C-alpha cells in the first residue's frame, strides 16, 4: 500500500495538465463584456472542443483537491488544513464556471442574451476564483515555510503566486478588453498556480515524506 500512496502527489502534476488543456484544446473564450455576436459565433464554432474542455476542467479540479489533501497529510498543520479547505472552495467555484461554460457549448445556436449572460458569468466566476486560490497558495506557502517539510523555495514560490492573484483583481475595474475578467491578468494568475502545482508535485515525488518511527526511511 505504501508504494501506491508514494505516487499520490502526482495528482498535482496531473491536475495542472488537465486544467492547462482547457486553454489549449480550443481558443480562449470571449472575455466579459465582449460583443454578443462574437460570443455566439465562438460557442457555435467550438462546440465539441469546449465540451471536451469541460470534462478536463472537472477532472483537473478534483485532482487539485486530492493533491491538497496529500499536502495536508504530509505537513499536518492548521495552515495546511486551510490550504485543503481553500482547494475545495476553488473546486466548487470552478465547477460553477464549468456548468455555465458547458451550458453555452451544449446548444448549437445559443440565444444572444442568454449567451452574453452565461459568458459573463463564467468569466467572472473565473475571476472570483482568484480569492480562494490566493488562500490556497498563501496557506500552502506558509505551511511549507513554517514546517520545513519541503524546500523553502517552494514556499516562497507559492507566496509569489499568491501575490499574482491579488494583481489580477485589476480586472474587476477594467473595461472590456485585455484586462477584463477572463483576460490576461486572470490567465497569468491561474498559470502561476499551475506552475507551482507542477513544481510542488514533482518535489514531493522526489522527496518522499520520511516517517521518523519507520527505520527503513
């Protein structure tokens, strides 16, 4: 059984891959406030790819929760528990976004008003998810630094990625365009989390937890 649990941290790497696929299978969706015609055209032309992305998003976010549980099981502090709870909140928020995303992709010809509302909903849900992601990264980084269970640079990298979540909040005040919800600031913030996930997952695989009571470790 130990050999199986030894590989559970790979869930972070798999989560990052699955979540990254949502930006690679089809072009990025229109940002919040985009013209209705662009929204309808986008979801009509990329229906199959977007439905596949919805599945990848759902699988990826579940793997994120598993990874957060693995991190908490390794560190076992209040901070790591906070990171685990934050990951669950991220999952819930993302699934709402996926539901709106899939509802648009499901109908071949979505109505203009419905399409605009659902597209704005999924864009702003993506934006709001930066709050629990900030908590997840901040708590995970602090837990790593305080416990010393993992390399210090990994904790600092988590805190840096958390800061990027705050920077992305400029989208709450931006007009439709490259700085709007779902555009560059959110993509950069989300990408920083995925990058940290990969780094942390690989580090945990390379440096397995050492049980002081087990002489074989």
